[in-house]
């Protein structure tokens, strides 16, 4: 069995085979401040004051408009809080940061678990061997009450990566390159397992980057079944338990095997308006930028900001360019404070915000205006997504270098 | 059962060059700026509001109309509103070669019919499906009929879960029925 088949097998009585629909137990059920109010509304309409199936497995995570910047969002968060109070549900409130990351940090999304939330990047949890899945507010309200949901078991494809990369190339460049090669067809509606020495050694942060963009590959979830000591140590530190990494069983069957050679990989940039529109950084050096963004569930970990600070330390963001920095969580924020990284970023001229989903949804900081060109560490550059401007997607160091010179650049160009 | 036969006029989502638009994401269907709205009746006015060339769709569409679109429709976010906005306009169903995984679930769960029809892009290319053609869909048989052009076409039949949830009128009603049974 493949990784996803094994996880689902542990959560269902039904026969597990790709294409089959099973009823699957859900270990963690969550909703955020977008979607959450409708989850509460659906729940109360359908179930009234009947308690949720298990309040210790049910959570709200506020991350999209934190703290609320307008009355409508403030109202919506309060609807969630009041529902949570009545139902004795824990709220990771406006201070906590990105819900999926908080679930990892809190050890709630553990290897082999099933997790749902109103976040299409919930499959980011594949980074820690958890089957995370974004769902809509009907699904989540149902899961709050039933503790389970239906799921069509996807086929799994294997992506074999040949070659290694090193600074200034990062997990983001690897991810964008895979996206370029896979497009939105090969991985569509499939689980993806990534193999190869370049991914085996990845840290938690790098794994999050790769797994987060499985959504942009149109995949269901991504897993990295091999891991090294670094990742094991990081996971042990988070949960204070021995980390058990989830691997496929012998004789696992794959719908497709895709080989990608990453030897000689250089920094990659996705041009508007598709995350798959990926180019070598050198092809886009004529593109002048107005703003940069470092953060988001894809690149909002301490390691990402440390890499950016390595480029920005002792340098200044170009006059007229604004660089926005948003840590994924409050924990990351503290690590940046303690490590002096925030100071380096501040001294370079960056604007530093509290933790959250900035740069993606209208709500937290980071919208672009008409004509504005932004380079972002985000995961989507769809037209109109982050405002009316154009968004290029890149790694933290490419965003940092670009903000110093005012056009798309690699740290090697400085 | 009446619910199993659907008919209506179609809107083929073409771009300026006349090509079927692929990868339409949930921000193009229902922009995140309106996610604070929780009343379905108010969502229809924003349907396709961020899709170039289709911003006037809510004014043009009539109840029962059918949308034909390119592959990976509803890519992107998990927002239910991207389905609800079409329910709000009383759109009859959506036909595409494929849908974003979450989008597909969301539609199934609220009993809104979404059909996977691998041939739809070819049919559009050969002008066998054109905006304002009247089509008739037999969900049970898995058969489509373009009444205007007198052409038939097939689509992937509904899975048993999708079928059952659709007949029940959504996931909540379906689950209630299961308990009683």
C-alpha cells in the first residue's frame, strides 16, 4: 500500500483501493476565520446545540484577517468564538498564526493522522506524514458532528528526483521546478510521493514548502517517505516524542512514475498568472518590481527568514521598493526575535507584521494595486488573487535579492 | 425522478480567443474579498466576478442555465462560496472535463450537480456545444443531448456516494436519512 492508502486503512472499516469511496475517521477537525462562521452556521442549523463529536479533536484557527481589519471580519471571528465557547472548542486566536503550521507545532497533526480544515493548503501536513485535506464549510460542519467524512481514495504517483542542490537554490526552487515539470495534469487528483536524495535530507521547513504546493500541482496530498536525522530531530523537539515516519508498504502500486533530473538547478521564478509558468531566474531579470513579500504557509518558517536575512543583512531594500515580512506563527516570530533575524530584516528596511496568512488573501497585509509588480514567496499568482497587480513566485533569497536591486535577481547577482 | 433529468441553455466559458478556459480558480469564480458574506442569496451577484470577459455573468444568467467549462474548474481554495454563488443564481449544473478536488466535494456535499465529461473540450472545439444551445442531461443514464444541434454525448456517471448525496439534497440530509435507515 502507498502512504495515503496506509493512512486511510488505519481510519476506515471499508475496503481500501484507489477509486473506492470510503468513510474515513478524522483525527483533527478544524475551521479558520474564513469558512469558520459558515461552519458554525451550518452546524447550528443542522444540529442545534448538540455537542460536537469530540471537542478535544475540534479547533478553530484564525489566520486570515488577524487581528480583524474591518467590522465584517471581526463579526465573523466573534461568531466562531461564541460557537467555540458553547461547544468547549479550543480557539487558536488572532495571535497564533497560520492554522496548518500551528497544528504541526502543537503536535496535533502527527504522522499517520487524518486532519481536515477550511484551508486548501491543509495538505501541507503531508510534510509531517499526516493526511491533511482542505474542505468546504458543509464538509467541515459535518465532520465536527460526525467525526468522519467520505473520501474517494486517490491513485498515487511516484516522483523520483535525481541530483542535489545547494545555496542559493532552495526547497522552493525545487518545488517550482517540479511544478514546471508536472504541470497541473500529471498529479491531478492524485497523491504524490517524492523520492530522491534532494528531498530525503529536507528539513521540516523545506518539506512544508514542497508539500504546500501539491495543491498547485492539482494533487490531493504529497508525502516525502524518506527522511534524515535533521527532520527527525526537529519533529522530536516539537512533540517531545520519538518521530515515526510513515512509509509505503512493500508492493505498493503506483499509477505513474515520473523521473525529474534536478542536476544544475538554478533559482526558479513562476511568472504571472500561473504557478506552473516557471522560468530560470536569469530569464526574468528585466522585470522591475515594486514590492516583495516573504512569508505565507509555503515559506513562513524561521529557516526561510534566516535565508532571507543572510541576503539582506548589512544591505538595504531599494528606495521605492517595499518588502513585507510575515512569520507563519507566533512561535516563528519568537525564534526570529530571539535569533536577531528580525533586527536584520528591520535594519534592511523590511516591514514586519504579526503572524498570519498575509500575502495570499485580502484580509491580512499584502495586497497589490493596479500596475504593481510583486515578487512573493507565496504559492499562488492567479490573476486578481492578491489584488490587481502582477505576482511572481520565488524563494525567500530571490525575493530578498530582488528587493535590494529593484528587479528580479538571484543573490549571486548582488 | 424529475431531479435526474436536467435541461437548460448552456454558457460555454470561452476566453477572448474563443478557447475553453482551463484552470479557473476559486478567486476567479468568487473573489476572496467577498468571503465575509454568509447569506447564499447575496453571493450570486459575485459569481465569475473576477474572470476576464465573464464579469457580467450574474446579469446574463437565467435560472436553470448550465455552465460548460475547461479542465480543473474550481482549482485553488476551499471556499464553499465558489459553489454557493451558482446555487444562488439557480444554475442547473456545471460540466467540465475535471474539477479541483475540493471544489468537486463541496458541490457534491451541497447536492449541486457537477459532471465530469472528458469529451467536453473536443465538443466545444468542434462547435457541437455552443453558448445558448439547449441541452438535456440524463444523470442516471450518463447521457447528454444537445437539443439545438441534435447531438448526443456521454459523461462519467455519478459515483454511488455522489448519486445518493445528490438525491438526498446534500450531505446533511443524506446523513440523516442513513441514520433512520
